C-alpha cells in the first residue's frame, strides 16, 4: 500500500511539474502589462491620465493637490521656514520629506517613460488629429518636470559644473535597467530641455 502511494505521489508531482511549464512564460491574458497596456489612442489617453494622477500626488487615500508648491526657504539655501520646525534646520537625517519626493518624482518619470516607449511604437493611423504627438509631448514634459524637481531638491542645481545632478532615466525601468549612476548638473539640464 505504501509503495502504491509513493508511486502515485511521484506520478502526480511529475505531471504537476510538466503541466506548469506551458503557462509560466505566457503574458496574463486578463491583465495589462508592458507590451499590451497601450494599444491605441484610448488606452494611451488612459495611461496619460495615470501620469497626471501621479503628478497630482494622488493615491487611493490622498489627493494632495497642493504638494507641487515649493516651500520657499528650502530651495534658496536657507533650510528653515522661520520657525525652526524643519528637520533640515536641525540636521535630522533620514526624517525629511525628501525621501518621499524622490520616490514620487521618479515614479512620475517612470510612468511618463512607459507612455513614451509604448506610444512611440504605435502607428500614427491609430490616432486622430495629431493626438499621438500631443500625448508624447505631454509625457515628455512630465518627465522633464519630475527630473527638474529631483534636481532642484537633491542636486546642486545652482552649479552647472557640479557632478551632483539627477539620475537620468529615458527608458521604462525594469529589473535590469534601473541601476544607473548619477549624472552631472549640465547633463541634467540638457536632458530636461
């Protein structure tokens, strides 16, 4: 009896291993992933709305529409709001809101790059009245805006010869393309323009 159970278990495990191999390399048919998410003007517009959603710093629980305003003292070299309440004035490292801004703006860069990469591959006949060029221009502007924000918040934007610029990403990030060195300020401004 034990021998029958062992043989039956081995056969079932073998069949299970063989049957899974067929589906592991397929894209999900009911999920949108890179390669099948943007296929025409309508899906490109929906994806562009997602970029604007990230620009507005919105989430399921947050619609912080005013977050694109700049706290005046932060970017003028005076890291204080006049009341000594900013962490930067106390030099409390790791507790600033800049860590969140870093992720927020690079998320915006990546979303814009996804649109640029996918819409560029589509034929112009899928769009009406120059809408393809408009979508690409809006996505490029959002990428430039986010890159400028990162440069102004975390780079030495005031010194064109500085090596402390932004990380420049011009392609959609994947697990193999994310590692990149920091660019200099001059290259950062050229990328933005």
